[in-house]
């Protein structure tokens, strides 16, 4: 598990492209037969990919957490973006087809990840945050979610937002997790952009062709920076940063948030004339 530390917004004004990428971009999320996690000190979010092949995988502890098992003091959300898989939680199996989600509450000790077909492995993307209350495990099927449909073709941001870990779907302490699909011909995930001072966010960009790129804009509204992102890469967005992206083609992204509240629309809009 790699550790990333928090940064003052004044600091990144002096960063080179490589410094910015090394601190806010995670280039390798999935690797066959491996668990790849990143622990950011921005609200202590842990995120990353679990990609089992023939053998089951689990999340082994490292000293950073100071507990006896991974979810002793944490909750977790999972979305599978690969082949069919199975997650076993304290002996109970949950089938996980592509786009299926799972909320896992604090106190779950055994977590095993399986792929049903090693030739078409599952890709479990996880977000985990500190928790102080036990809530029930909930399996979430994308077909049972009524998406929010926003944007229009004239502004290149027609999209469907699927809320997985959200008060409308299941209880959580502070985690919110969802998936947004852009329609063909749309490129912007959100614009005009916003910040939410009370929450941080992590974006995973995927469903992209090898030659497709997403330009993820970050930084304070009057001092923006950008990251050029390839398929299945993730960006860390601190609370003071905008988090708006545009692609060379349509794409899908998973957003995960944690912080002071679980109010999805608690955000501070940024006027277009204030962007620099």
C-alpha cells in the first residue's frame, strides 16, 4: 500500500508536471493477481484495485492502520468493472457481475476476492474510509439504480449518474460512491465546476480506448492545473480543488467521497468567469 500525504494549495503552484503527477495521480490501479492500494492522508481515504486470477486475494494489513484487520475501524465500497467475480465476507458469498457494487460495513473481518474465470478476471475497485458505526452489508445491482440524467448535447456533458453508496441506497458513516457514464458525443464530466470544502474525492477514469485521454483539471479555481490521464488511472482531489474533466472521447468514471457529511449536493459552485 503506497502512502500519499496531504498538500497545501499554495505548494502545488510551484510543482512541475512530474511532481504534480507523482502526488495526485495513481497510474497503476489494476494488476493481474495483485492488490494495489493507495492510502492518501487527505481524509485518510484508501482506494485501489483488486484483480484476482486463479487464486483468491485478500487485503493484507500494513502498519499504517495500526489495527488487527482491515475493516476493524473502516467501511468500504466496491464496484466491479471487470469480469464476473465473487466477494466472500465472513463466510457469506456475494456474486459480483460487471458494474455490481457492494457496501461493506465496519467490523467485517474476512474479505476474499475471487474471479469466476481467470481468463476474464474481475476488477474490484475499492474505496475505504474511517468509520465509527456498524451498518449492514448491502449488495447493489446497477440495474436497480435509477440514474440521475444531467447535461445536454449542446454543452457536451450528457451523462447518467449512478449512486451506489448513497443515503437513497444504503447507510454509511461517511463514504459516498458512485459511477457516471458519459453519452457518446459528450466529453465533460462536469462544467461549470465546483469544489466541496467539506469533502475530498477520488476519481477513477475507465472505459477508455488505448488512445483516449482525459484531461483532469484540479487546483484552486483561480490557479488551475491539469493531469493527463489514461484508462484505469485515478486522481486524488483535495477539498480545496476543483475536479472537472474532459476527454478526447466519452468515458466512464467512478467517484468516491468522504468528509464531514453525506449530502451529495453540498458543493460550492464556481462561476466560469472566476476560472483561471
